[in-house]
């Protein structure tokens, strides 16, 4: 017989945004009865999330600290005409760790995995098996909504965690190695040394299309490892995907595409960096915002998260303008020059950029001087893509 379950807050989607909201509510509102509903077998799926120390405010680090699996004090970038080490903390969270922490912190009945959701309203969730959840408030965190309201390029990636026969010799992460052949837009390799003989390699592209060819990208990862003399014992894990890089669009239309009047978080709310596609900084801010809310009812949660997402969208017009310059002003094989110039700037400015907190001075500095793209195209991109 179908059952009707009752709770205070139902979180639909157990990815990063949903998991962090559940943990924040459990910590700050221990009496709040939560359900987190995920179609997959575990919270977080099969993902790796990385972030800079400056991405998370000191007051919010209690939320991310238990989740961190790997950390470093500095990182490298490499371009054809510029190589640099930046002294800034960098961290990674593995999805299996998110799953472990959520299950350890929440009561067993609160974590509902392998449960497909058919529909969600401000106060109810309908499951495919006929069960229904009645909640005071529902938050939909099921990933990006239909994207036609936004003008997008794509950051697509394919990564492998590799167990090596011998030590790789990396002292710190390589966030961008753009010395590789430039294919399908701006291309770079991303390398995280998890241990002396374990490395995560990701082949990433700022591309005009979201098409992903895992076979071809896997071959390029193999070539990169071979060129460095790394002998692979086995592939531990693989992941891939395509993330939107937003040049403009209609926020309200995008919000409604994800479900009118239903509170939303994460990609479904448009809460990601328009140019880097980073989700973690916004996911942390959203989780702490929800945990501090005085009213967790459906209408109040919708107002809270809609207004937060809308104000975040409005503040980030500058990043959408830069995304338009990257995709519309630069030839695909020359896009690396924009990032090469960016990484010559002050490390604090770079940190604020990734966190989505660029100051007016930062913005002026980023667009001052001779642009690394044709001036006419840059002006056209600014006029057409940044509104």
C-alpha cells in the first residue's frame, strides 16, 4: 500500500546542494524533521568537488570541514607563455565522503536513496512507487532545469582517478595545464595528487557544444600520463559531464522552468558561477541561509531562495560579460590567452574572482589594458553578451 510520510523539510535531490542543506539543518536545527530524497544509490552520486580556501567564508567552514578528503597549501597553473605557483589553500570533497557524513549525521529514515521523484510542489513530493511526502516546505535540488532561457557555452570534462605503479612526483595540484594541444575550444588538463601514487586527471574544455566523447578524452588522458612517464596500474574511478557557462538570459524564465512556486537550490536555482560553473561556494551560502531561516514553510522558502538566487544573478552580470568575451570574441584555439592573462594578476583578486566576490577595482583591473582578443570583437561581445 502507498504510504504518506510527514516531515518538516523535504529535500528533493541528494547532490551537493541538497546534502549541504540537510547537514546545515541538522546542525543548526536539530529538532527539524528532514527527508532527503535521491534517485541514485548514494548521496552525492559519482562526483569530485574542489574549491579554494577563499571560496568559503570563515564563519561557514564548519559545514565543509568534515567533508574534505584532500587539501593543499598551494597550486600550479601552466600556459604556453606563463607558469606560476599560487600560495592559496585548495581542497577536494569526494561524493562518497558526502554520503558517509550525511548518513552519519541524519537519522536512518531521513535518507531516502533509490527513490525516484515524479513531482514536487511547495509542500509535497510524489514518488514513483506511489508513496507521498507531506512537508511544511520542499526544496528542489535536482540539478539544472531546462536551459533554453539562458545563453550558454559549455565547460565539459572527463576525469579519471588513476592508481600508478610508481610515484608521480607532483607536489601540489595543477589547476590548469593549458600547454596541451588546444582542441574544441579552450582546453586544459587538471591534476590532483591524492597520494604519492594516486592522481586524479581531468581533461576539460570551454567548448561551444556540450557533446562529450569519453573514449577520445580517455585516450588524451592516457597520452598525458604517458608523456610524464606515469605507468597506470588501474583506473579507480571515472566521471564526466558538461556544465553551463552563462553569457546571458532571462533569470525569471529559467527559475520558472524548474517549477513555479517551488523553492529551489543549486543548479536548478541558477546558483553557480557563470564563468567557472563552480557550485560549491553558492551551495554553502544557500545551506547556511536556509538553516538560519525563521520560517521553513513552502511559500517562505520559495521567497527566500528565489530572492537570494535573483540577487546573486543580478550581481554577476560582469562574469556573464566575461563569458561572452571568452566565447564570442576569441577564436576557440586562442581562448587560452584570456586565462593566461588572468593568471598574471594579483592572487587575492584571483581568489575573489572564483568566490564570485570581485570588487569594482577587480573588475576594472580585469578589463584594463590591451585585451588578449581582437578589440572589435571584445566590444561586440560586451554589448551583446553581458546584459
